[in-house]
């Protein structure tokens, strides 16, 4: 998910697959964070290997910054909330 552009990529086997698509489409690497969307429960998970970014203050797979999590939640609400497969 590109938190600055307000877009996401989905369907990859790994978060890195979606990251690659976003980078190809012009996203800045520092703006891309990993999250999981569970459509049946309409909930988000904030763990991804690509979230390990000590340089940006995130030292674990879990996205620690509450402001970034809020931003991701707003983007998902706008794009996916209510969509059930």
C-alpha cells in the first residue's frame, strides 16, 4: 500500500509482489507499507516483512506507527470496506 498516493496492490503471493507493482507504477519505497485485508471480517492486519525498516523507525514486522496505521485504515475504508468476495 502506498500511503501517500492512497493506493494499494493486492493478490500477490507475498507483500513483496505487491511492493514491486507499486514501485513499477511510480511509488516511492518509503511510502509503501504492508498490511493484510480480511474481507470476511472486514479487518486489517499490520504485519509484513517489508515493514521491517529500522531507517524509518519500524524495527519489526508489525507496523508500529499509529498514524500510519490510521492512514492505512482510511485508505482501506475508502477502497475496500464493505466489499466481500
